[in-house]
């Protein structure tokens, strides 16, 4: 299991200094059913915009 999740979306609530993700869990989905061919076919559903 990943110990260090990186994220460059600095307007996310879970973004931490050094481009680290501070979320307890990460939820990633595919645009193409249960399989993706590359990262462009996926989305991070954990994302929450900062206010």
C-alpha cells in the first residue's frame, strides 16, 4: 500500500506542503467502466476544493 501519495492540485483541501496528499483515503475512478488504459482515463474523487 502507498505510504506517500503526491498531489500537485494545490487548491484541494487535502493538499499539503511538498505536494503531499493529507487525505485518510484516496478514491480513484475510471471513465471507462472498471478498466483504464492510462491516467487520462481516471479521476480522483477524493478531491475537495478549498474555500
